[in-house]
């Protein structure tokens, strides 16, 4: 069966990924991950990860920045710390650290990062000779090209199937460094391609402004569409894909839960497990902040040649998470955005589509009833709905 691989930018997202159906999750260690703005893992997080990761789950660690000598020096100093994590494989793009990791972690698998731009069979076999067991192919490949690599190499193949796409080739972009002095290749992308530009002038044509104004006076002229392949699992399986990867370590717990759950349900159905309301679970993806969807390069690259002219689509607001049950009907409440007792809530579960609730009570840490719960404070929620620890809370935005 194809593996479902979900993103985890911190331990809360890791727990959510596993709870909502991921077979495996990928994380980054602080200072060595291409998602430097994610929380990443550091200090005592390894102890939490050990408690979260079950025996039937996998954990992959992204050490996928491009390493300068001083970066390798820092990595050497962190190896004892990295060893404390229950890691099954390392995701790397820089072959300069291959021997170092093989010497220190001889039983751990090596997965080639998509940043290495591997898009042909010969390159894949060259990496296999170095010790890589899995290739995360470049996102620019079609299903036919993926199938050819799989048949010629027999290696494990992982591909991104959902999430943000980069206009630059396999993410090798210098726009962020130029415009914000933040290097995408060192994990600090400012996503300058998604900024809202009002004019565009080329140096050799001073005073000639290209007509890029769209909508309400702006356009995201370099912004790629998001990818969604949930309706094409058979095609991915036929091409020989072993692991389906969801992008988004910097995205919210809500994103992790909804998207992971939808693909879990779709995969279960694909493999013959009855899934009531399957389409409803798929439709939930539209309730997560996203750009226009596409199928990337899998079928026809023409779709990716067209940038999106829309900003993020946000219909729902993520409010928080149901915590530990204190007594029947009473739970700890972890607040992400303000919750008012006048709100109409929806509880999203790993085992239920969602539950509606407009009759609930909130109490502060002293047990006193309050009319609203604010971020960064401790609260208790009382509800008659059959919620469970780990359920998420949202509401529909009033203006959409």
C-alpha cells in the first residue's frame, strides 16, 4: 500500500498527523531544515516525540539545507542530540553529509530530498550507489516519467501530492534572497513570489509598465497554484509511487488534520475499506486556507504555466483544540483564536466528519464562567457533544 506522509513542523502537528491517519511524518531539526521558519524540533522535544510515535508509525528527519563547511561543523556537534530522536530515515539533498550520517547512523535509511532535482533514472541509480533507498522526485515530473524511473530502478519513489508549489525549478529560487535577504536554499524563504505586485518594469524598457493589475488593484503574478491529487490515487499507484507526501510543515495544525484525514479516507477507500461520506471528507479540503488547485506536472505542465490570480481562499477560522477530558463533558481548551459563547462551533474529529455546537460553556482557570476565551490563556469547555481529546474547533467566517 502507498504510504501517507504528512508534515510536522512541531510536536503538536506531529501528534495530529499520526492521530488523523498519517503512516509517517517528516520533521526538521532546528538550523538544518529548509523550513527554518517552522518551529522545528530542539531542546527536549525528542522526549515528547518518543511518547507520540507509535510502533506502527514512521518518522523522517529533513536535514535538507545545502551545507557550507561551517554548517557541517555544527551538524557534527548536534549528532548526539539527533540520535535521541526515533528517526527511521534522513531526508537530505547535500551529498556532502552522506558518509557522515552513514557512519553515525548505519541502520537509518537515506531519502533523497526533492531539492536534489532528481528527475531521471540514471541520476536515481547514481544516488542509490551512494546508499539512498528512496528518491523524492522533482515536482516537475509527469506520471509517465515517474513510472519509467520506477521500472528502471526499482527504488522507493516518493512524490508530493498536495500543497504549495514553487514557481522556481524544484525550489532553487533566489528571488527571496534578492528581495528580502532571506535565502530559500538555507531554509528562510520569504515567499516573495506570492507578494502582491502593482507594477512590473523591465530594466531595458524604462517607463514601460506591464499590465499586471488584477482584481482589487493587485496580482500575484509569480504565485503558483496549489497541488491536489486526492482524486488520482489509482494513477499514482499505477505509476509505482510508494509514498504520497503532503507539503506544509509551516502550516497550521488545522491544515495538517484536515488534509491528512482526507487523504487517509481516500486511501482507505482505494484499498477496499468502506468509507461512508468519502466525498464529504474530500470536500473538507476546501475549508482549509489554499490557493487555486491544480494537478501540478503529473498530467500536463500547461496547468502549471498559469499562475494563480487569486489570493488565499479562507472560508473557515481555526479556533483551537480539545484537550484532556477532566470529567464527563468537560475538557481542557487550547485556544488558537478567540472563542465566544455566541459562536457556532464545529468540532472536527479523526473519527467523525464534524459536530455542530451552539450551546456550550467556557470557564477560566478558576472555574468561573466567561463569555470568551482568548489565546495564550487556560480554559475549560463544557459541551454535550461527544467530542474527544484531539478534536479541532473551527467556525465559519462571517465575511467570505
